[in-house]
């Protein structure tokens, strides 16, 4: 790709729909000024954001790089930085970025940047990639005269991110990978953030309606009053763990969220374990958010509906602030079980849409089709 005009570098941010596109649009507001300031060469940068599902149907990095290359060759772009919320793997390693200096391309996996300060980390990583690709080209020895890439710019401290040469059969000339427990946790948290677990609550409308109805009725039941006031804190904790665990297990099993691989390679098993762990964490966070919400709603409902004289006559204990919280706590556990039963009325597609990002839904559909085939 050739420069569109002297002194101007056109940078395309090719982003998957949903979260990557949102991140790309936000960073595009400040990127031109930041890149011009950091380049220090009087160069101007024009940023274009293109939202396309370029990862549709594959998660193979070389295939994705060829797609990006084909897409960039049809446009007047100098540099293309592609953003995806899919985790990328190559030869058993979790990848942060693939780069091709020859073609001015970079592929960035957002989950590898972690689950915290993602916008800032993504912007810094894109800045480093653009400045690296717009800088000196690879030397005669074949090794790029490159800048300090992701380690310090992403975390502001050294991290296990390693540049590695790529074989001649692959298009990138550099790739950055993370390894070890810290790298695993970073990718895991990044995947969970990409799934946006807080969307699980409004996404399960039937389950939420069943939980709210169960909680409203249980708050009026004198038997529930007696049980709540007689239960010790450890038993209330057991009720919480049991009800939340039941809800998590029911959602995963009923909607077939647990992925099984037909491949026997260690790399495939590692990927499957990572995907399933992200599923459990995503659903767990969503259910816990729902549980806390039910506690608050039941507490407010109890403040309006409970009568202290009736409560005292049925439980032989005066109604106080502790009883409100204890009752709302116990009712939240009961309502969560009702919500688990109500979620059975949701379609599998609705649960997946609530639990996963768009790219993750497509990836799982693709894997399911390959498994069925």
C-alpha cells in the first residue's frame, strides 16, 4: 500500500462489529493528534473506522491476515490495524498481535489486553503498532528496525509479551504472544469483558420475570418469614451458593454453553478449557449481578409491604432492620431458583445472545456446525 499523499498517513481501523467498533470509534477522536505528536516528523495521520465482521467463519490468524490484506489492497490506505474481540492462538501460544511490515498490516486481539482499562490499553497498542509500521522498514537481514512494542505501552511495566519471527509460509513478519499464568488470566478476563456479563440479566427476560414473581410472593409468606429469622448466617450462605450454583449450571446445561472439542491435540484442549472457563465466569458474574439485584428489590418491596405487628405475631420476633436484610437475602435465594426454572422457557439462542459477544456467538456456531458435520 502506497502513501496517499506526502506527509499524510491514512490509517484504517478495521474493527469487528459491537465492542471492537465502539473502541475504535472512541480512540479515533484522539489518535490523529497523539500520533502526530509522537511521530515527531511533521507527519499528519488521517483515521478511518470501518466496521466489518472480518473474522466471520474463522479464527485462524494467517487466514485473517490474508483477509485484511485483500481488504486493504482495494482501498487507499497506508496502514490497516484490525481489531477483534476473539482470542487468537498460534502453535499453542496466546497472541496479542500479528504484524506485517511489508504490507502495513496489524491484527490486534483485544482479549489479550485484559479486562481492565481496555480502552486505554487498546489505544496505546494501536499507537505503537501504527508508529512501528510507519517507521523504518525491515533491514536487509530481514529483522525490522522496530520500536519498543506492547510490553511497556500496554501495562506501563514489563510483561511476558514476546516478539517472534514467523515462517515464510505465513504473511506476518512479527507476532506478539503472552504466556504463563498471568497471560492466561489476562486473556480470560479479556474474553469475559468482551462477553459483557452484565447483559445477562436483561437478556433473560423470562427467567428474570419468574425470579421477580417468586420473590414478590415469597416476601408475603409467613412461613418464609419464620424460616428466614431462624436461619443462621452459614445456612444463608449455603442457600446462596446452592441457588446461584443451580442457576449457573442450569443455564450452561440447558443452553448447551459447554463446548466439547473433537480434536485430541493439547492445543485444542487448552483452547476448549479457556473457552469453557470464560463461559463459567461470564455466567457466574451475570447470575451474581442478578442475585444482588433481587436482594435490593426484595428489600425495598419488604419495606413497603411488611407490617411489623403481623410479622411479630407470626414469628414471635419484632421486625427490625436485620430482619429486613435477612428476609431479602433468603428470598433472593428462593427467587434465584425460580429464575432458573423460568429461564428454561428461554430459547438457546436468546441465552447465547445474552451470554456472549456477537463474534463469540458466531465462533461457537461455527464450531457446533463442524462438530455436527
